[in-house]
C-alpha cells in the first residue's frame, strides 16, 4: 500500500465552473470541466485525506469515498465553502469561479425586442479563496491562477495579494492543457520556492501536486 501522508487531514476543494443566472433559462459560465479538481480530490483521498469536494455543474462521477456537495453559482459555492471551512486543514481552490454575475436575475425569460443591442450589468462576486485565506484560523490554502499571458507575474501577484500558501499557475493559452483537456501543466509558487510540473495527464499531475502539498503542509505544521 502507498504511504498516506495526509491520513487524518481534512481537505476541502472547489472544482468545475459556476453558473450565473440571467433568467430562468440562461446563464453565464466558462469551459471548466471539473477534471482537474476531481483528479485532485481522488489523489488527496489516495494519500489518506478526508475529502470534501464542492463542485459546480459538471458531468463527472464522484471519486470513491469523497464527500461531494453540488453548487451552481459563485455565491452558492462561497456559502457552502464558508459553512464547512472551520474544520478543514487544507483548502484547494481549483474551481473556475465567475468573477462577476448579472446584477438582476429576471424572474421570467427575457424577451427579444426590436433593439439591436442589449446591456447586462454585472456585479462582483465574493472571492472564495481570498476570504478563506483571510480567516484568523486559516487552513493551508492553495489557489490556482488561470492566465493566458504573463503567467508567472500574475500568479505571484495572486499569491501575495490573496495571502495564499501556494499557487498553481496554469497557462491556459493553448488548447492541449487547462480548461476541458485531459492534460495540464502547472508551475507552483510558494513564498520562497517554485516547482514546475510539466505537461501530463491530469490524474498523474494531481498526484504530483498533492504530494508536494502534503510535503509543504507538514514542513510548516
Ligand atoms: O476543470 P478543468 O476543465 O479540468 O480545468 C481546470 C482549470 C483550468 C479550471 C483549473 O486548472 C484552474 O486553473 N482553475 C482556476 C481557474 C480560475 O478561474 O482562475 P482565476 O485566475 O480566475 O482565479 C484565481 C483563483 O481564485 C482560483 O483559485 C479560483 O478558484 C479563485 N477564485 C476566483 C474567483 C472567486 N470569486 N473566488 C475564487 O475562489
């Protein structure tokens, strides 16, 4: 049997996209499939962690022995994470959370009019990972940074600004990795260190990432 460096550790993670309703039949979302987050949940479980997976709408089976909670919007995801975060030792934010959502959700289907243009006003959503990392008893917190340009610069900026313990920078500018593909490549940054995980299947990558997280977690606890 494999070593279980996360035995007895409670780990929560977010995965998938969020859906921000415009009206009863329409929403704003993104191309996250949940594959990366679900692979991380399975890898964390294999290392012995007690895993809670907070997932947006995806078409994936729940990994064995993982507690899954389904959510829709960024606000739902925020409320669900905050309700359970106090007992967690590690938090990983892998979800592609909408930064903004429609200010008004129409209670009936929005009708087409004669106007050629339509304006939808958006309001900022709460930042889940930044809120978790600002808690007085914060868990060991890992964020992702999906970027299409200046990946390292923006990742390091998010690491500091959001007070994270580690960030996984994800270059999502090419279609062989990142959103919805089966493979991914990540560069990890933490205060005082970095490590590159080259292009690999998300399953293999998740195992490597969780092994590194377990090591960093034990180094500082
Ligand atoms: O699901 P897959 O198809 O497998 O694709 C995986 C992935 C590309 C979605 C994943 O690897 C990834 O990069 N996830 C983060 C995507 C993202 O939205 O990144 P961001 O740079 O916009 O957000 C930065 C961090 O803040 C992320 O950890 C995000 O979860 C978190 N966040 C963002 C906004 C918000 N309101 N709350 C948050 O917690």
